C-alpha cells in the first residue's frame, strides 16, 4: 500500500511537470528578447535627448556666450559633471549588457560519483524537498536536465540556469546575475544621478517655458521635454535603487526577496559590510567601476559552485 502511494505521488508529480511545461507563460514571451533591442534604442534616445538639451541647447552655449565669468564657469562645471556621469552610466550599461551573468559549467554536479547523483535524483522524484527560499538543498533543473548550484535559477529568456539570478532585464537585453549585478547597480545609480543633475541644470529654462517668460536658451520646448524625462527617471530609479540596496544589505536577490516562502533566518546574510563587499569588492577604489577584478570574479564563481557541504572559501571581503 505504501509503495502504491509513492508510485501514485510520483505519477501525479510527473503529470504536474508536463502540465506546467504546456502552461508555461514564459515560452510565449520570447518576443521580450526582440523587444529588448527596441528598449535599448529607446534608452539611447532618452539619454541622447537629455544630453543634447544640457550640452547643446542650454549650458554648452553659456560656456562661450555667458555674460559673466561666474556663469561661464558654472555652466562648464555643470556640463563636465553631466558628461562624466553620462560616460560612467554608458560604461556600466555596456558591461552589464555584454557580461555573462554566471553560467553553470557543463556536467557540474555536487556529488562525488554518478551513482550518488542517480540516487538523489530518484529520491527527489518521489520525496521532493520543500520549496523554501534560503534552505540550502541539492536541486535538479528539469528544463536543462542538469544539476544546479544553490541560489541558481533557470532563466526562460536565455534558456539556461544562471548563478545567483536576480532578474531578466529587457533594458539591457541580458539576465542580471552573479557577475553583472554590480554593473547593473552602478548603471541605475549613475543614470539616477545624471537625471538629478540634468533636472537642476534644465529646471530654470523649463520653468521659464512653463511661465511663458523669455526663453533662456535654444528650443525651449525640447528642453522642457528633456526635463520631464529626467524627473521621471530620477524618481523611478531612486525607488529602484533603494530597493536593491536593501537587498544588498542582507545578501538577497530579487527572486529570493519575493519568494512566497522563505526561511526566517536568512543563511546568506553575513553582515552589511561583507554583503556590500561581496557585490562591490573590498577596495573603495573598485566601488565605482562596473567591472570585477579577475580575483574577485573567480572567488564569486568558486563560492557559487562549491558543494553545499564544502567549506566556505575566504576572500578579501572577509578581512
């Protein structure tokens, strides 16, 4: 009787897997990858619009045509600061878009032998582990038909498992995960700062346009549109940044944060300082650049791919 119940449970579980595959909404959302290309052009157009308004329509001309030295120097400093942020957000965007977020090596498994792997796979078919985020467990991806490390998730957009996956971002046409999460955070941070600065630089001209006062600069209508864009992105990105900094503080991804069920004591939280250093590296000089050093990159991979029973690998972040 007991064996029959196990067989029935296993059969029901397999039927649920088949039904889930047929009802998987993400297989109908492949167009998002194509939409991402349009969104990338949209991002470039928005950045170009705000840059053109700041550099060529308002403060750029004042650097040469300003009535006083104070106005010329003020405009020059404003333009240089904006171009610096513009360059840093572009660099961060490129790194985030073209960096592999973290690939699970072929034939990777957390076992010493194939026999152990087969035994565990059979056990999971009849006695599945509870789906509880933060509970370290050996997991097998049905779609990749391969074992996946702890905190790895299958990305339906790219069709593979990603180490410490955070989310798929159509703005950068890439999945955000272990190795490009820092670049993603710096991209939205630099973009938010650039939008805040642009709002301050374009605000007086836009206000004059709204109040129908004599225009200070060229094409006041376009300047006003650029100001609205800058304000909208600054406000929305600020909330997004606060949310992600909260997750960095406790070493949690977006997927893990919004799981329906999580363990009470989050096992990956090692303290704010170490959690921050794990993402941004330990050296302050590395906090503001989107790339990772080879040493830190390798440590992240070793840490993500280590067996659940293995010792935690020390790094500079532990100093």
